[in-house]
C-alpha cells in the first residue's frame, strides 16, 4: 500500500532495542522487549507491536510510571506454582521471566503456573503462550487490560478488557493460538481505525457514557466503553463475557495478592498497570506427544472439511491466519506512515540512527 513502508524485522528489532536503552532499560531487557514487539508485528497483530513503542512504553518510562530497571522478585513459590512481583517493570520483561518460570516448573512436574502482580502492559498475550510451543507444551497466558468494559446493567467503564491466550502445538500444521479480549472487540481496533482515518466503526463495538452506540473511533478514547462478549443484553449472553473478565482478574490479581484491576486502575498514577497469569502443561504428562499431534491434525481436518457457507472459501482456526502472515512478513513488515513518523521522532529525540 502507498501509505505504508516495509521494514526489515531484524533492523526494526535493533532500532527498538537501542531506543529502549536510551531511556534506561538494560541491554538484555531492551533486546527481549524489542524481539517481542516485532514478533507481534510479524504475526499481523499491528495494534500491539512497535506502534506502541513511543506512545505507550517510552512515554510511560519517561513519566516514571514504568520502572526501566525493576527488581523482580518471587513473593511465594511451591513446586508447581509461584507468585511474582514485577516492581512496575516493562510487562515484556516481567512476563517473559514469569512464563519462563512456569515452563521450568512444567518441565519438572508436568504443570506450572505463575501469578504476577505489580506489572505493566505486556503487549500481545499470545507472545507468552507461544513460548511453550518449542517445548511441546500447551501455553496459557492471561493478562488484565484497561478498565473499559461495560458491566451488564451498568453504564460507563467498569471492568477490565482482560485477555485470554492459549497456544497448542500441532505437528505439520500451524499451532492453535487463541488470543482474545473478553469484550466484543479489542480496544486496539479503535487505534487502527483512527490511524487509517476510518470515519466510523460498526455499531455494537462501543457505547458512550450513557450507553448509546458510539461509532466515531475518535470519540472512543475520551468517552467510549466496550460491551462484553455477547453484547449488552442477557438474551445474547452478556454475562458470559463479563464473567470471563472477572475470571481472568481473579487468576491475575486476587490470586497474586493484588486488588482487582478494576479497583487498581481507579487509583492515581496507575496507567498501564497490569497483572498476569501464566501457565504451561506438559503434553506427555497426559499422553504420548505423537498421539496428541495426530489427534490435533485430525481435529483440524474435521473443521477444514466442514461444508462452507455461500461466499466462504475456507474455514480457519485460531492462529492459522497469523501463522500465514508471519510467513509472508519474514522478509518485511509493513508499517503505517503514522508509525514510521513516530519511530523517526524517537530516532531524532534520542540520537539513534534511523536505518529501517
């Protein structure tokens, strides 16, 4: 597209790392964060990649809301479980360390779970769930999001846009990777709509402070709220999405010894604060890995072979499209011009060569 620039993933990673180091992030942590941001863009999740580098992460570090050099510590731990305190560090750094702990415990016991408090926005949850795939494990990543969900029966922002991700290996196929908000759409849809000068979004995506439909994406940040999965009516299952959001909050926040994210985000200086929950399940602790892989392949085939509705070319499962996009983008990631401008501004501000 004419309004996009294509950049090399390796160069984008190195550039992002150098910028993060300029605001005090240690080299190893900066490189890890940059890799995870670019990995998100590689999979086509453009709303959670380098577009957030300046406006979210660098900005919040400069404001003192994200700690660039956190003292991450274990609050409590057992053979298969642990609670971690992220010391307001970059969510990528905290999340990577916590998921690594869950994987280590799963390798030893068959299952591992880590609940994390006092962290910050960690990008796409699937990035952490997918860490389990090379180890032939099932990965689980839950994270709290911004307080922007409408609670059924209420008006305005009341609950977290909390996120659920599960990644499952599959032999010879794409991995099954679920990554979903518990609202009808993710808030990032509005960022993308604004960046692309989209005049309206579909009715039902958001409501205003009084509960009326909101379709102007530019109004969302100041006055919008998101219905839970199922919409706002009990007849369509509104309480299912709300219940899922609460479930995530329990595992991420309450279990970690934090107050709920909905309460936390009403306190001052808590922008981008988040809690997480990571888990890993060792497949051969349940069944032979080869048998599992064959069963997964068979399941995928069943869904792919279902009769297609008129106008539908194929049926896809979670993670399938992202896997295809990643294959396409390994030689170049398309960035919107607004993102390019933001990155150039970072280069100028911090004296980093813009070589993308």
